[in-house]
C-alpha cells in the first residue's frame, strides 16, 4: 500500500481546524450567488491565485473576505458537512472544530443560525460517518475583551453545544493577558480552554496562555523553542501542541517543510499533534499534512502512528472514549 493510503487508513483526531477555513472556492462562489453577494474575484481560478500569503495578517484579510458569503443556517450546514465528507475520506474519526462567531455576528448573521447549522451537520456526520466531534467557540483577539464578553453572553442558550473556548486571529499585539477576565468567566461556566500562541508571537504568549487562560492545549506553539525552560515544562507536563505544518509554510512561519521544527519537538518528547488549520487556504487537508511531514521530515510510519495516538490523547474525549477510538 502507498504511504498516503496508509496515512488515510490510520484513525486520527483533528484538534485544530477552523470551519471557516474549510470553505472551498467552489462553495464560496455558490454561496455568493445564493446570497446575492458580490465577490472581488472573476473566477474560481482567480480565488485560488489570491492564496499567496506572506504572513498571518495577509491570510486573515483574505479569509475574512471569503467568510462573508456565509449568511444562513443552511450555509453553515453545507460548509460543515462538506468538511466532514473530506474528514471521513482522510480517516478522521474525531474532530474538534473552531468557529469564530464574531466574524459573522458583526455582519448581522444570527448566532443561532451559525451554531445550529454547524451542530446539525456534526450530528449528521456522527450518523453517516461515525465521526464524533466537539465545537470550540473562538474569540477574535484583534477585537476587545468586552466584545468577547458579549459573545459569551450571546452564546448562553447554546452552551450545551460548546465544549471549549479558544482564542485566534492576529497574535502579535493581542497577547493572552488581554483576555484574562473573559477566560476566567468561561472557566467558571465550566468550559475547557485553548488558545493560539507562539505561532507568530513569542514563547511568552505560550506561558501566559497556560498560566492566565488555563489552557489545556496550545494551538501551534512552535515558538516554544525560544525558551528552553518553557519547552522542558511543556514536555514534562505533557501539554499538547496542535501543530499545523502546511499552515506554517503558507504563512511563512518556516520557509520550507524541511525547516519545520515538529520532528525536533517530537524527538524531544513533546506531545505534538498534526492538524490542518484552514485546509482550503493552505493547500491540504489532514492526511496531506501527515504526508508532507513524512516526505520532508523523515517521519517513519511508526512515528506517525504515535502522533495519531497523541491526537486522541490530546482530545477532549473522556478517557473511556479515547481508548475506544485509539
Ligand atoms: C488562523 Cl492560521 C490562524 N492563526 C490565527 N487565527 C486564525 N484564524 C484562522 N486561521
Ligand atoms: Zn488556527
């Protein structure tokens, strides 16, 4: 069997996936038409050509523009179910997906339509593909903490659909301490927490996410190598890193896959996982990310099995469910 087939046949959990980042240009055009929205692109080809990024912000600008075609509950359902079909093909048996409510509520989309469109698709995915899932509601860190408090309030009738709270968007200039109070409230309400940290920002953001936001995992976290003591602590405490290799290349965190530090982190004993982040924008879904790691960093198949096991260990499934899935 080919390595790409072996990778697909390996049961995997995906822990770092923005549902808005799975919007393929074909669906973007279809939804733009359905909702009478004018896109600044003449063709699907032109959309794909615009996916050249030099850093996180240049990507976020294009990503928020793409997300503007999402308006109705049906749109969010279609988006999510299309991802689950791909996830199933890739051998994903559990997924924990981020959604960014503020990207949509700011445009007048109802919170209910966003979350129920996603939740309905996830329920169908469980029935059709036996994919279990959790939703992580993420705050946009370029907006204020007061804004995040408002979303947390808006989400109140839907808390049962939300497992954890996340923090994403522009890291530099928007450190974790900016969201200390709203995360404390979320923790009080019983949510788990995660945060993007050490993607473009310093190792200090990783430490502060752990200490102030009490996160269970670090999203990205590749800049942990800037601080030896922190790295030691991450390894000793088995804090999972949800690393997104293709994302890091597309956003120039590393210039080439051969330079990515995921294998060094793995060999040092860190609990690393492989994830796809925004697969429609970064040139590959989960199996592609595993494949690129194998191809350029010499991960053996046995090591990829270990990483797939890490993905379940690092998930929010119960210990019993983890054992059943691994
Ligand atoms: C994101 Cl790659 C990345 N980093 C931070 N925030 C994000 N939102 C969507 N993709
Ligand atoms: Zn991300």
